[in-house]
């Protein structure tokens, strides 16, 4: 992106932010026009009234009364136009916010991994909000001098072509100087926005990790970072203010010089009999409007630069490709395969992939396109069966779960859910078939009831209570003074880890999806909470195809098939007893966890 130049293409793109806003632009043009008209009528009213009173001229007095009527009418119209103008700005902002939010919501996971949360907040809240200032003031600051200057030059040309042409030449020179001086403003505006975004990122980090910030000496580093970025942003803003002051000074001087030149030349021409003196006076009075134009064009350019920078930042979101509705690139390379009895759980007959609840075939994947995180992974879970994924940290277990959720595109291989390739699902369909409980399930800062209902909007209160009972959450919820209406605070801060997890399970219960994905749903809990959550999980698993990433032996022992993952590959698979007999990695993990004294925890 060229940070200095304002191009027609850039301007066109910026204007495309304001869809369906014809009425706004009309009002924007009408406002300065009405202002000029109101001032003109007022001046004529004073002239007529004074002359009528002094000459006792009733006809003139009648005309001035008529002018007063026009003045009142025009003033009221101005109020009405201002109201419509402000109303239109509200509507445009409402549409723009929704457009950015909807787009953000549809962006794929990699976007959010590459951008700090604060960056999205900065764009959605501050940058979009600052666009409002451009809509309300900035555009007027650009349009008004242009309209008034243009109108004045046109009338001067009409009054006297030669002086008019001179005014144009002088204006072009002044405008050129103003534009050259204002060129760095755009780069400065970009830098200021970038620094403010970093400030918001630092602030979000400090607030999100407040307990760590308070406890560790690293806090000083975080505060130091914030303070430095804040100081840099202030310094950059000051530099910009200084540049704007310089531009203003030069503009006013050049406007004044233009006036002097026109005055001298006009008087000289009048003296030579080339133009009458009245015309020179009229031109000089119009020259004020030209001066207003010249005195504002550089700063108007700066305002435009600011607006375009804000637009660019919003387009950094809007230009990102969104997730397609269909998972078209998933599973296109599907080939017929059949699974062994081991894949389906011991004792099962040979099954085809159509019969599997989850069938992952030869899947390879990397987050960055370079390092393979999964390499030829094969996993099959029979319908209604349970498979467990275990293995070393960083082995790729959570990545398997994220691929099943459609968060990323596969590099190669294919996935089928309930017999259908992922390519056959829309994202919405896919996700409606899956209940997902992550390790640290997110709770929204709304009531417990609404958090559970988030699993299936429209579920009745009775269904919410039933889901909570099945997740062993009902009893502790009822102990709160406000029961199900208790607000859980930001991220569910007012609840314990076990309570949060059971509410997340209730949310999965109410969703009642045929496939259940659990990613270490109990690993962070104490023994008592774990037992309750474990009971909830077992109830939830009943009859559903379940893939569970687990560190707890209690969960794994009962699984129909256990897959042991290391280095992005499945290195062992089978039932607990079979794997224990193999004396491979699984056995080593179990022995290790038993040896650590924390029984049953990998
Ligand atoms: N969003 C990401 N971007 C880039 N690399 C990632 C991302 N998420 C995970 N990885 C990398 O992929 C590898 C597998 O990660 P994954 O989270 O799947 O492991 P895991 O088996 O679930 O580990 P753990 O048991 O510690 O949860 C790791 O090397 C990790 O650093
Ligand atoms: Mg993981």
C-alpha cells in the first residue's frame, strides 16, 4: 500500500464503505448550499428592512417581510436537512458495524491466529467509530470549501474572464503547495493507527492476564511496553499536529497573497479602464470565499487522508476471504477404504467408511504450509462408539479435533462424518451434527440458563434444567441465590473450573448432536470435580459417536479403540488391554503416570 498517495481507486474503495447512502451525500451537498442561501437571504433582509424603514417605503417593507419568511423557511429546512443528515449517519454506521462484525464472524480460524483479538476490537470499535467523525465533520470539511470555492470562481469568471483566469492560476499554485505539504499526513495517520492498535493489544494483554501481571516482575515489562507505545503514539500525533499548523499557516498566507495580487491587478485594470470598479469590489468580496477554499484545502486533504486510512484498516478485515458455506475442499480425495475390526472396536465385523461415525483417512495437515503437524493419520470410530486419542504433548490430538470441526482445510486425505464426506456438508450442517467440549470451555457473561441454551436456541426452560441435571450441574446451580439466572461474569470467572466444565457439558447435552468431541474436558480439574464431570461425560456419550482426547485413564480404559499419537502420526491403536500387552508407547505412558503417583493421569 502506498502510504502517501491518495488515488482515485483508493477513494472509490473508501466510498464503497457507505452503501445505499445517496440521501446522506445529497444532504452533505445541500448543507453548505443552504448555509450560503440563508446568509444571502439574511443579508438581503437587513438591506431591504433598513432601506424600507429609512425611506418609509411600504413596497420595500413588504418585500423584506417576504424575505423574512424565506429566511425562516430556509432556516427550518436547514434544521430538517441536519436531522436527516445525522439520521443517515446513524444508519450508515449501524450498517457498517454489522457488515464488519458479520465479516469477522465468518473469517476462518487462521485469521484470528494471525491477529491479536485487540486488533479486531480496534478495527470494529475505534476505527469504525472514527469513520463516524469523518461522516459527520470530515466530509463537510472537504466538501464545503470545494463547493464554496468552486461557486466563487465560477461567478468571478462570469464577472470578468481575465481576473477569473488569474484567480484560477493563483489558486492552482496555492493548492499545489498545500497538497505537497500535506502529503506526509497519510503516512503519519497510518503510523498513529498502528500504534494505537498496539496500545489496545498491550492493554488487552494486561487486563486479560491481570493476575499474572500483578504477581510477576514481568508486569513491569508489559506496563513499560504500553507506556512506550503510548508515548510513541502521542509523539506521532504531535508531529502531525505540527505539520497541520504549518499547512494552515502557509494556506492563510497564500490566501492573503492571492487577495493582494487580485486587489492590485483589479485596481490597476480599473484605472486603465479595462474593468469597472464595482466589478473589482464584487470580485474582491467573492475572493473571501476563494481564500476560504485555499485556506482549507490542505487540511481537507489531511482529513481525507485520515478517513482513507481508517477505511484501509476496516478493509484489512473486509478484504479477507471468508469461510465458504460449503466445505468444498474437504475430503475431495476420498477413496473407498475399509476398516479393520481393530478400527471399529474389538469384536466388531469389518465395516465400510459409510458405517463409521467418524472416518479419517490418510489425513495430512500443516498450519503454516511447511511443517506437517499431521502425517497420514487414519482414525475410525464406529457409529455410537467411543475412540480415545492419547499421546505426547504436541502430537496433533487437538488438531484432529479442529479438523473435524471444519476450522481448517486439509492438505491431503479425507474425512467422513456419519458416512458423508465433509465436502457434502455446509459448515452450519457440520457443526449442527457435532457437540464440542474443549478443555476450557468459554462461558459468556450472561446467565447460566442462557449459557446452557446457547447449545440450542429455542430450548425450553425445562429442557435446560434436564440438560443441567444430566451434566450433574443442577445441584450446584440451585445453591446460587439466583439459581439459573445467576450471571457467570466475564469468561465464567465467578464459577470454579469444575462448575464451568459441567455447564459446558449441559450445553453439549442440550445440543443433542450425534457426534461428540471432547478435548481434555477433565484434565484441569481436581479429583472430586473430575468424578462429577466424568459422570456427566459418560451420560453424554451414551449412543453418540465420541472422539475423546483424554489424559485420564478412567476415560480411556472404557473406550472402544484407543489411538496413540506421536509426531503427527498414529503409532498404536487398540483396546486398553491389547495396548498394555504390546508394551509400547501406551504402556509407557500408563506406567509413567502411575509411577508419578497421580493415578490414571497421563
Ligand atoms: N494454531 C496453530 N498454529 C500453528 N501451529 C499450531 C497451532 N496449533 C497447534 N500447533 C502446533 O501443532 C502441533 C500439534 O498441536 P496440538 O495442539 O494438536 O497437539 P496436542 O496433541 O493436542 O498437544 P497437547 O496434548 O499438549 O494438547 C504442535 O507442534 C503445535 O505447536
Ligand atoms: Mg491438545
